[in-house]
C-alpha cells in the first residue's frame, strides 16, 4: 500500500512539474493544482496502512483507528490550496486580458524589450 | 472578574495576532476610506506594538510564554509558545507595520486609497506574528500561507499589467515553496508521529548523526531558503519587490525574508538537535555566494529600489553566516543583526520613497540635486546607509562585528573574507546612490517645493532612523536581549519542559483513547529531562555568565564547544 501510493505521488509530481514547465499559462495552472494534490496525498500516506482499521469515531471495544491527524492536516492544506488556485486563475485571466496571449515566452519577452 | 483577568493574561500570547486579524476583518466590512478609518487602523497598530513590547518584557521574566490552544495538551493540540527570540521579532514587526501605515497615510490621498490595502497589511502582519509565535509545524505552514496570500493581494492591488506580470513569478515560486513545505511536514509527521516543535525536539535529542535527520533538516533549510531568498533561489525577489510602493516595499523587505531566516534558526536550534555540522557548513557556502554575488549584482543596477533589493539579499547572507558559524556569540550577533536589518532596510525603502517624491524618479541617472535642497533627507539616508554598511557607531556594526569575530575565532576565513568584502561593496553601492541622488548636479531636474505630505512622511522616517541610531549607540540592552534570545534557543530542555510538561490551569483533559496511551508514554520520556540539574541557573541580564546547555553536541564538534564565558565586547 505504501509502495503503491508513493509511486502514485511520484507520478503526480512528475506530471505536475512537466505541466509547470509548459509554455502556456493554462497547463501551468493545472500543474500547480496537481502539485498541491500530490503533497496532500503524501500527507495521507503518512497515516500508515489503513487496511483493517476503522474510521476515527470512538466506539467501545475498538482500538485500531486510522490516524485522524493527517486527514485534518489535508483539510487545511486543501482549503489553502483552493484559495491560492482561485487567485491564480484570476491572475492568469487578467494577464490574458491585458496582453491577449497566454504564452509565457511572449508575455515576458515583451516586458524585457519595453524596459 | 478575577477569573476573566487571569484568562486575559493567559491569552495575551495570541493577542497581537488576534487584534491584527480582527482589525483586518473590520476593515473589510468598513470599506469607505476616511479619516476615522485611518485613525482606527493606526490606533490598532499602536496597540499591537505596545502589546508586543509588553510581551518582550514578559518573556524576559518567564522566558517562554506558552498557551495550548483550546487547552489541548501539548503534543496533540496546537501550541503557541513565544520565547525571547520570537517576542523580539514580534516587537520589531509590529513597530514596522505602525510606521509603514503612518507613512502610507502621509503620502497617499484618501480618495485614492484602495479599501483592501489596510486590511491586507493587517492580515500580513497577523500571519507574520503567528509564524513568530507558533510552536507547531503545521501551524507554521498555515501562518506562512496567511501572510503569503495577503502579500499576493498587496502585490496585485494596483492591478496594472506590470504588477501582475511581476507577481506571477513570485506566486509561482511561493506555491512551489508551500507545496514543498507541506511535503516536509508530512515527512516529519511520518518520521516522528508529531508536528509539535518540543515533541520533535524531545524525540530527536540523541539522533544528531542520523542521516535521515540530516536529510530532512537540509530539506527544510531549502524550503525556508526559498522564502528567505538564498543564493540560487533569489531571482523572484527584486522583480516583485521593486514594483511595490515604498511603504509596502519597506514592509516586504523588512519582514518577509526574515520569516524564512527565523524558520531556519528555529529549525536548527529548537526543533532539531544541535551539532548538525554538515548542514552548517552547507549554509556557510551558500551564505558566501549570497553575500558576494547579490552585492555585485546590486552594483550593476541603476534603479534605487533594485539596488536596495539586492542589498537586502546580500544581507540575508550575513544572517546565514551567523547560523553557519553556530556558536552562541555568533547567534547573538545574528539575532541582533536581524533586528537591526529589519529596521534599517525598511527605513531605507521609505527614504527611497522620499527621494521619489522629490525627484519623481528612482533611476540614478535622472536624479540629483537633493543634498542642496533637502539636506535632511540626505542626512537620514547617510545614517542608514552607513549603518547598513556596518560602520562603528551605527547599529550594523555590532552585529557584523560579533559575526566576524566568531568567524575568525573558528578559522572560517573564507566566511570572514566574504563578510568584509560584502560590507565594503555595500558601502560602495550606497555611495553610488549618495553620489547620484544627493551630490550630483543635474541641470535638467528642478526640485520644486516639498510635495504635500512630505513633511509628515519625513517625520515618520526620522523616528525610525532615530530608533536605529539608538540601537547602535546604546547597543548594550539590545545585545543583552539578543543574547538572552540565543540562550533561550540553545536551552532546548527548558523549551521542551515548558511545552510538554505544562501544568494546565484549566482542568480539561481531552478524552481520546488513542491519545491517552501516547500521553503517558510521553511523560515517561520527558520526566528525566525535567529533573535535569542546573536548568534554572541562568542569571537575569548578565550575559557574561550564561550557562549554555549544548547537551546534544557530539564529540566531533569539539571546536564549537560551549564558550567559557568570554565576554561579548
């Protein structure tokens, strides 16, 4: 289980980095989203193997609960990631309306030449 | 009534954070910019400053102020723990926020003020204060994100094309940094099963040679290095900071990078065992590159704010050098230098704002004549420039002197040479500004009468300059305070004891079956440390006979052994 999820995390990070290095802003946006999710999955993996454990709701006679803390942490991280992604969407939209392109090379080359 | 008063005193630890947050929220509801709104914000900032200074006073008495949020015991709930180091930085932070707000009021017209500007500043201050006061790794991440999101907002507030373009790299770097931070938190949780500073510290106290620990510590240094603007990671900084208006640039430059340095110091002292020599030497090499390369780049710039930005990065290198040497005195110097640098770089950015008000440009070639018409601004600039370069009566000298002295004492000559070289080049870059802006005669530039609000903003800046001057001339109390902060950082057992074996005032123990067994095992682990002899031997205010407890330094670092009471001066 641990091996499986670590392979998935690795693939997610690879894809995210590939997308971030793209030349257009939209793949970059998706890359950032995927990157935060890969990190969230990494936290979830830290709660060890969940097979055979029950949800963290206290019942009498049950002792093997899943570690609840990583789930609480992920909830926080997801909310923060959501906020940042929303901001990023607006930022990219503004960049697009201001300069009519989402290609990073043209966006930032123009700036250098106008200096 | 007495009970309420008692709980207020207990909760004073979170008050600076809380007041900033509430003020920001009120500012979002109360939107129309007017005089009373400005008055409200400045009074709130003043209250935060007074409270923060009261916290400094308190931490000097009881060393560590601790509050378990919701009365959940330490390893389980989020703990807020402010030691002397944290309280000093909170004091400087709130002071800078007050002065930046006052400067802002003096220079911008009421009808041109964006209603989000002041709330966002308050949110940023709240996040920074929380990160200086938290005792929990994940909470540190949350507070980082609070001030980062506020700073994205501040950067794009003008919402013109240039600022949005410059925000994009800043945002990208910080999103990646934040992700790496979460990943680091997950590694720590996986290794130690806890995110509480004190708990990690108790568990790692005899693991200082463990390669896994060294790996994760260096990973964290990388993560915080992105925030601090280390040598290979600083390209985003001048780009985004130089497009901000002066008071915001002052806040960003003074505070944001220092949070990264704070987190590195906290990680390497409070959280992880002392004596991770390989990491110190890696930081040392990085600091040499940061100091020298950034200052050389600053000499090639032609824009006052960009020059200041690269100076800022170069001086981050000095702070890293103090961490790299990692002796008690060098850390004292580093902490002192950090406070000095927050004040000085912020006031230099404000002075650059004054210059722009006068000459309407911040390109060196187009400026000039200022010394003749406005000599007082020149005087302010001169004091802060010499302080930045580190000339004797000014505040920059003492921190640099302590760091340099320790570098020579521990035979780290390359570090010492880099410090001296970077200081000289700092002086050179400051002289460039001095010559072009103040002394040069520029026929095509006419400086008219002082613009509106110029007098008030100059007054604000000169109070800040006076403070920094006082730090240099009456340096003793400041050095004593930083020495006390350093002792608190290296005295890990007292931090652990305070947080983990905390006697609860409220009889509310969380009922958790899982947790209960862990809690009892925790107590067993901590209790031998608790009865450690000589724990409370430190004498107040006497930095000469401090009793450093470098308990977990292995034999391999014998040259960095406990100092035998050598004096600071």
